[in-house]
C-alpha cells in the first residue's frame, strides 16, 4: 500500500521513531521508503570518527538537471527528559486539541515532514519539471555535529553534486508561522583565560601574588569598548563572560591562579582569525607588563555568514505572505545551525515552524501549522521552478 504523504502522517511516523542522537531509531529508514516510492534516488551513508559515535545520514535526489533546490534538516532529537512529566508519551505522536505532541515535533521532524509532503506533491503535479529536488538529512545535528552534515556535504561534493539553493527547515518563527526567515547566522568563538599568580597567606600579601586583580584588568579590557556597532543585517557582536573561577574554598588563602571563559557571537565584520587578533590586542594593552596570563581560543566551525536578500529569498517571503498574510522579518539572530556548513556549497535560507516548545517537555506543533508550512514550501517550489521552465 502506498504511503500516506500528508504532512501530519509523515510527522507522526517520524515522531514514533526514538531517534535520540546518535540513534537512527527508524526515522531515516522511514524517510528512505517514502522518498524511494516517490521516485527519489536515496543513499544512506554512515560516517565515523575516533572518539565519536557512528552516525547514519540520508541523501536523496529527484531529477538530473539544473536548477537544483535542496531541502536540509535532521531527524535526531534531544532526550525527552522525565517522560512522566509529558502529557503524552514523547514518542507516540499523540494529538490533543489540534496539536501534535512529541520530541522533535518542532525541532525538526515536523519541518522535515512538511518538506517531504511538499516535494512529493509538487512532483506528482509536475512530473516533467526542469530541475532537481534533493534532501540532505543528518542524524547528528543535536550532537557533536561531526559525523553529520559536514561529512555528508563532503560526500555529496565528491560525487559531483552541485546545489543552487537550499532551504533548511529549522524552527525560525518566534511567535507565529510567518514571523521570520533566517538569512544568516552569527559566528561563535570561545576563549579561555588563565592569569598566573602565587598562592600565599592573606596576612602576608608581599609573599604572594593575587591573580584576581589581574583578571579584572583583563576582563575590563575585553569589555570596555564594543567590538562593533552591527551591520545592515546583523546586530552588534557581543562578548559574554561565562565563567570566572579561582577554585579557592578558603577565605584566608590568596589563590594561585584565576580562570575565565568567554564566548563571542560575532557578525560578518569578523572572521575567527581577525577576532582572535583583536582579543589578543586588547589583552596585551590591558595586561601591560604586570599581568602574566595565557589565552586559549578554541577551534570553531561557526563562522558568520549572510545570504543576501535576492530572488530566492523573495520566493520564500512571497510564499509565506501569500499563505499567512505576514511579511516575514529577515533575521540573523539566534544560535548556530547546520546552515553554517551548507553555505560553503550554496546560498541557504532557514524557515520552519514556531520554536516556542522546542527541546521542552510537551514539545508540540499545531496540526494546522504543518499543513500551512507544507503549503508554503509547495508555493516556493512552484515559483522556483517556474522561473526555469
């Protein structure tokens, strides 16, 4: 019997798969069956790396010609927490008062379901369209993100796959469907500071060297001036000190060292390299010749990027407005996503469901929003491939 390819049925089927990172849980197997039935060529590469769990992924393509529109997402989910606090089993796909409950309903099995439903409906209605539709689905977005999208994109590139544009179905809307499109993301850089001192008795400070005043000088040097004032599409970069610690349980001991960690969410005025240079400069000025310290900057793959508003972004905004009556805000807010990897291969835009319950107890999505999101994706497909007809 052919699969029911309505967005609700696909979403329910995916929610019933316990695919907590890195477990596949049957989710990718279900997607494979549905897409093969619709005529997609499907691959299931598994990637490995020492010290990390193996991760199953999925790549599918329908069509052989250009233009190539890629849908991207993930089927892995965060743990449900205490299942006794849920109104329904988090892997049951239960519906109550018009809402579909389950871990991943919003982030982002619901979005994947809507993409699949829209693509299959478009292919049925337009069997001879010019172009290709693809799916790039990982099982490692909520985990370390090592054996997922990065390697899947490398694998596809090695096969000669070239994408023109991508829609990533992360939950982008803060309040209601249609609020927001993400056209870029800030980068993320983490640094760790250690100020060296000399442990001693507080009554004999001349025999010790307290590192805390030095740490205060360094942090003040980092925070005194803003990194920038933002750009046309980005807020100002911000540095947040997340830990300061001397590991000292005694009130009569001067500590041996002081440690601090900070994170910077930065815009497209910076690269990780230029930002590291600016941080080092500020610390040198603050330290002078008196503060002994070391700075360690952690490697990052989260680099700021922007997809300039263009015809592709316009297709999506127009489709959203036509279905919801809302002209979406073009935003670069929030944390990182797999878009930071995809942008190396093609322009990428994020649009999905409302994110208010993601990662929460009783994560859920209105069934009506699933239908509307699938309709929006369908309108994007109509507009995208009409230009190439």
